[in-house]
C-alpha cells in the first residue's frame, strides 16, 4: 500500500511540474507577445511622428513660397503705369488702341515740328540757331548788366516761339535779374533776351554817346527838374496841358534834347490773356501820352514834344515809364499795336 502511495505521489508531482512548466511557458509567451505588441505600437508612433514632421516641414516650405510670391507680386504692383505699359509694348504686340494713340502722337509731333519750322523761318537771323521752347525753363537768380552785341529781339518768354516785344539796338543796356538753364536772360521787367547775343563789356560807341548825351543835356535836365515836380498832381497837370496844345507847336520856348532814337512798345504779356499796362511811375499806359525814357536824361513826369509825331498825334507825351534798354537819347513810345511801326528818329524837346 505504501508503494502505491509513493507512485501516486510521484505521478501527482510530475503532473504538477508539467502544469507549472506549461504555465510558465504560457506566461513567457504572453510576456513576449506583450513586448512585441508594445514595440510595434512604439514603432507606429514613431512613424506617425515622422510623418507629421514631414508634413509640417512641407507646410512650412509652402508657406515660405507663398510669402515670396506675395512679395514679388507687391513689388510688381508698385511699378508705375508708364513702366508697365512700356514693358507690355516691348514683350507683346501693340493693341489697336495703342496703335491709334501712337499714330495720334506722331501726327501731333509732325504738326509741332512744322509749326516750329515756320516760327524759325519767321524769326530774325540773330536767333535762328536757338531752339524753340514752348514752356519756361528753370531759372535761377542772376543779377548783372549786359549790353546787346547786335540788334536783339526782346521777347515775352525764353524761346524764339514767344512774341517779340521790340528790337534792342546794338549797345543797348540790359538789366538782368535771372538766367534760364537754356541760356536766356530775364530782364527786370519780365522779358527775355538770348544771352549769346549780349556782352558784359559796354561798346565804346555807347560809352561815348552816353557821355556826350549827358554833357549836352545837363542844362536841359536841370531846367526840367526845376519846372517839373514828381508828384502825381504835377503829372496830371502836364498831361492836361499837352492834350490841349495844338499840333505844330512853336518850339522856340522849349529845350532841345537832340535827335533821339524812337522805338515802340506795347502791353507786356504776363500770361494767358493777361497783359501788364502799368508804368514804372504807377500810371496806366495810354497811347498818345505814355513814353519811356532815360530818367537821368529826362526825369519822370516831364512833358516832351516829338517833332513829326510817328503816331500821327500832336507830338506831346509824358515820361511815365523807363526800361533797361532805354538809355541816353532814346524815347520808347507806348502803342496798343506796334506791328506796323518801326524804329525811327526824331528831334525831341522838353516842354518848359
């Protein structure tokens, strides 16, 4: 009986060992499976992280590209309209509208060239080489005194396309207040002369003539100054006197100034539809009354008599104006229209 018990005990112990061993193997396999699953999950997580990193990098690069494209678009938008049109014309065929515009511009350019050619033909030979300007060039202040080196046209603007105010005789004094970048002098009264036709050295003949004129007219100027006041009432009185004096007056009681150069000037053009008719004395220019003279020879406000009046009047005028080109024995008569008048000479007297 004891042997049977030992055998049974042995069998039970063997079965128990086998069971424990199987359990241990099972647990080990489960542990290994768990480790394998955990490793797989970790690997998948790493792959997901890498995928998200790649996607984030791709999105960042796309954002950078978008920002660069936006910057380029902004720079392109800042180009001026004229530059854009120029680029378009260079890279594409012109549209019909552009062709029409080009034809119109060409036609206007052709008309302008024809007009400039006509103006150049009509201009005096002393300014034929000068370029015509339709607009005033930039000016800078420049104060000096120059002299006409020949007969020079005094114009309303810096170019041969502007109206001629009058001709300045060779040797005429010109007071300059500004100069343009294109070589035109602006005189103190707002007119223009070409600088190439002037000289800074006074001609010898002009100096001699001026000295002689000053010497010969000192007595006359002194007498006129003693009998003529510069106040406005005196000017009004002398104006009334000359308007009532008949033509062909007796000159025996007058002081002879001498044989003077007679020129003419008209209202000064100041701008589109604007003309200056105010004199240096503040009076308003009046045809048949107003003249400009050298105040060192004939003082302002003096009544003068011009023999054989070029305007066909009674010959009596009042010195109400002056000019940079009016020096010595020179009288500049105001007239509304000087197109048919030309430089001449007459005997001039001071009315005592």
